[in-house]
């Protein structure tokens, strides 16, 4: 079964949870910040906006960075849940550069030519799962 890295914005956390739960329902494994394990010295970063003013050289930030990149490298697929911020879009670029199959879910506020990296862009979690089934990525 495929492993997915699911990225998005804290502001859009509910939609990310929907995607992660939809992937669970079809037996796919996934990683997302909504389920990430945070070390005690990084617990504040698990809160909405917790990393906004963080020192990028702080040990907790380094641990999260390393953890996220390891999970991204280990994933077969990447899912960007829109609307999303700059960090999630950077993750999308890294995923594409690593040769991951990329998918997007949610409303597109503004079309971007680089959204061509996505194998498909769907409206919601259910549509994503249906597309993954049709593509034989999940059963």
C-alpha cells in the first residue's frame, strides 16, 4: 500500500484531517503535522502559529525539520491540501523534485502554472480517494 505525506496550513487543519482520515479508510498510510509526534522541547510548535516566530536554529525546529524531511523522503505520494501557505508549497516542490507523485485537494484560489506538478487536483478528500482508486493507487 502507498504511503502519503499530507501537507497544508494550520488554518486549514480540518480539511487536512479529512484527507488523512479518508486515506486511513482506504488502508493507506500517511504522515502529516496533524499527527506528528512532537518532542517535549518542540511541543509549542504543535500549536497553531507556534512556529511563526520561532528561532530557525532552535533544537526543536531542527528536529521537526529533520522529521518532516525524513517522512517526505519516505513517502510514495505527496498531497497538498489547499488553501496552503508557503511552507506547504515548498514541501510540494521538494516532493516533486524527489520524484514523488503529487496530488492537490481543495479550492484553487489562483491558478499557478507550477500546479502542473500535480497528477490531479480534486475538490475534496472524497474526490481524491475516488481519483486514487481510479488510478489504482489505492483499492
